[in-house]
C-alpha cells in the first residue's frame, strides 16, 4: 500500500483514523499541528497527505501552499467547512480532494485509494506509452513519462488530478466529453454522483493552462453537453 501523512490537531481523531488506515495496509505518519506536519513531510516523503484546515501554528491553507512549493504529492483536505468558497480555495491551492467532517473512516479510505489510483495511473501511463510519451495539441504538450506540461516553452505546474483531467481531454481532441464521463475517468465510479468536481477543476485548470481563461484556446464549454478540447489556430484566435 502507501505511505501516508495525517495532520490534524484533533488527537483522538488522528489516532483512530491512523489505526484504521494502518489496518487497511498503509504506513501512516501523524502530526498534530502545521509546523510538526511540515517537518514530518520533509522527513518521511509520504505518497499522500491528509491535511486538516483549522490548526494552530500553521493552518492547513498555509501548509498546503508550502507543500505545493516543493512537491506535487497528492493532498486531501479535511475540514468541517462545506462552503463552496472553501472547497474552491483548496482546489486553487492545489488540493486533490476534500472530505468534510463528520465522515466515516471507510469513506476516507475510499478517497485515499481513489487519489492514489489517479497518481499511479499517471505513472503507469508514462511507463506503458514508451513510444507515445508526448501528447501534443497546438502548443500545449504533456510529457507522460516526466508528468510535466508545457505551453510553448513555459512549464506549467499541475497537481496529479489536474494532470489526469487534462490528459483525458487531450486524448479525445475535438470530442465533447460529458461531466459524467470525466468524473468516471478521472475520479472513479465512487464519485459518479458529484459532477461538481468537473466544473471546479475545469475552472482551475483553465487558470493554469489558458493565457486568458475568459477566452479559452484549449478547453471549451459545450453548454448542456460537456467540454471539448480543441487547440485554436492562430487565425481562429484572432
């Protein structure tokens, strides 16, 4: 299984969740505040982080920003706040998923497995496509082996989830992909009822890959149907 880091100032919850995930086969490290969490992140190099938003010394938002400055390690935000603005803030800062309190441990284990699967899928994609390791549409390029994205000569930093969403779109150029299909392909069947993930992630993906997100060159809305990836030519852009 995977090496996980849980960061939460609720010691009782932290212990119970850690024990549950260990029984599921994971190696679990814990920290009770943001400063300790950052040190443990450096020392253990986990494959996934579960991060509470409200903590002393350094809150979850600050810690997520520091993690994203250093690594693309998947992060699940753990919060009692279910407002759309907080969910969008987490995605904007690079979170891969969020779970709101109260939650079941079985739900958290399923979310962990789903996020890890998306990350491993990217690795396997790069390994299996040795002869087709680049996806190129217009001046946008994904290196499936290095898991990096360029727009022209500019390197664009994406989370594993954003990268997988972009890869699915670019692998179907010109096709209209429904939110339901994108949820299944990127997040998995257990997220099938939450197509809101697609809308939120498309918005943030555009902020990163589009020169002008309000006038997209690559990711286009087909209202009532879904999204279509199509790299506009210079003539079409003008």
